[in-house]
C-alpha cells in the first residue's frame, strides 16, 4: 500500500503516547483478528430486533465496511489476517442459557446464534478468509478460550494484534483483553467494531482503553500499516 499525504497527516495527528506505541511496533509482526463477523451477528434480519435504534443497525454495517478496509490493507501490507468464528451447537455453553433464562436445562433449540453448519454461522458482508488464512472456531466469547489461537499466533511469530469485529462489549472486548493478558500489544479501531447500542459500544471502548488496548481508528491503523515494514513469518 503506497504512502500518501493523507496517511502521513493522520499519523502526524497522533498524540505523543500513541506515536510512541506505534514506533515500538515498527519492524515487529502484527496480525489482524476479525472476530465474529457472521450472519447472526451482523445481518439486519438477524439483529434488527436487538438494535436499540436504526442508527445502531447502521453502525454495524459501517463497522463491517471498515473491517473490509482493514482486511484489504493488511493483505496489501503482508500482515496476516486471522478469522475467529463462533460455532455453537444445541448444547454449547449452557451457562449462558442459565444467565439469560435462569436454568442450564432449558432446551436451547434454534435460538443459539451461529449454529455450526447453518447459514447463521456464515461470514457476512462479503468478508471471508482467503486461501491459507488462519480460521479459529470458538464456542464462547473470547477467541483464546478453548482454542489454539495463542499457539497459532506464537507459531506464526506474531508480536502484536489488531482486534476488530462484533460485538464491541462482548466478543471483541473479551478477545482483546485476553490478547493483552497473553502479552500481545492490542490495537482496537473504534470504528471497526460495533454494538447493538451506542452506550454498550462506548463503555466497552472506554474499558479497553483503560485496561488493555490502544483504541484508535481504522485510518490510523491503515496509516501505520502503509508506512511500516511488516515482517511476516511463514
């Protein structure tokens, strides 16, 4: 991706701390994590009833568009893209049913999101892994719980991660926090994730910025990718 004056001006607008953060990553290998951008979490017919306002529904679609930009930018810069997907069954993670319905024993039926092998679990909005890109399946919030993600990132020589996806306060928040606790510097582009309510989104970003992540924007991340030499491990 060529460097442009627009990218340079974005980078120059960063405060001293964020410039230092990016500078410390120069020459290290990053990865873009795309979390749960799947039909049941993004398609209007699946989430419309959960969104608090029409704008919240639009925010999800806008975030998917920004994730597209990041995927394209990462591929152009030679940065690995890692796809994290929820795949559930009728018996998956019954404690979640206890939390929401008061019992682990209530049949989950077809109400589980992203049931493995169904259209609800498919990638959304034209986003999909390219040949050779890592895909990690999970059945809880965090991409690190009960998966090989940490080992896969270590094997690929990944030093830091960008976390994007749906939803901000749930699976993005959990994955970003766990990445930090596994000693990966974490960047979360605030416009490349979304929630079904603005308050949820804003509170999650505030929590991430306080505890685990550098919260910035897609333009800033693309600026860094465009002006950095990414060393990718085979």
